C-alpha cells in the first residue's frame, strides 16, 4: 500500500507543472510606474475556460521634492483588490471584462495645491480590456476602468504642518485603471 501511495504522490507531483500550464499569470502595469512610481502586481488563476480570479496590489511609499523653494509632492497609497475576469473566447487571450472589490489607504498632497488629504477608500471597480498574446508565455494587456465607493478622509493645510482643516465621509466615482501591462503566463 505504501508503494501505491508513493507512486500516486510522484505522479501528482510530476503532472502538477502541466496542470498549471496556462492557468496562472502575473502582470505589472507600466502606467502605474508613471503614476509617481507606484509599484504594482496582479496575479490571476484560471478557474474555468472563460473565468479567472484576480488579486492585485499597488504600493507607493514615495514623497518627491519639487525643488528647494517649492513644496513636497506625494501620491502615496496601499491598494488591495480581489475580483474576477470574464473572457468571451478563452482565458488570457482577447477581450475581457472584470469586476473587483478594492480597499485603498492613501495620502495625496502637493500636486495641485499645498493641501494634503489622507484616508481610506472602499469600493467596487469595473474594467474592460484586451489581451494580445505576444508569445507562449508573454501577453500585452490594454484596458480602462473605474471604481466607486465610500471615502473616509482628513484634510491638512500642508504636507508637513499637521494642521487639520476638515474631515468627513463622501461617496466617490474615480478612474482606476489605465492598463498597459506585461503579463507572464505560467
């Protein structure tokens, strides 16, 4: 019995890479890096011929100096997203439509004025896009999307002074994804 069990385990382990082939993908969005060097990654796994589940993260810890006589600029954030994509033809090729849940912790300031705003956003997003197969393992993704939800925020007079000028809750609708991503499909 132990030889059969070991044989079964060996067969499962040897067939695992073939079973995962074209089922898992990792991608990064080049447009995210243009947004004040926001680091980003999305993982997806195929669960059916036309469906993938996705999980993504965006992270930006950077604050930039706009010059000696100017104020600092920041678009800091931590964003977590989980959702699903529907592919009318088959996964990782052609058109796709996505929906997701998102949470974002942010601190934005100095971009258009000295005022800084930080807070938490919770919401739902929708994205549409197209994936070009560049090769056996590489894809190019193009897409656009938005999200809506609730924003709990605090506003400050300047990025470093800490003088609170307001806080509150509000609903929002924002653009979320402008995608020009390179994806590696395992």
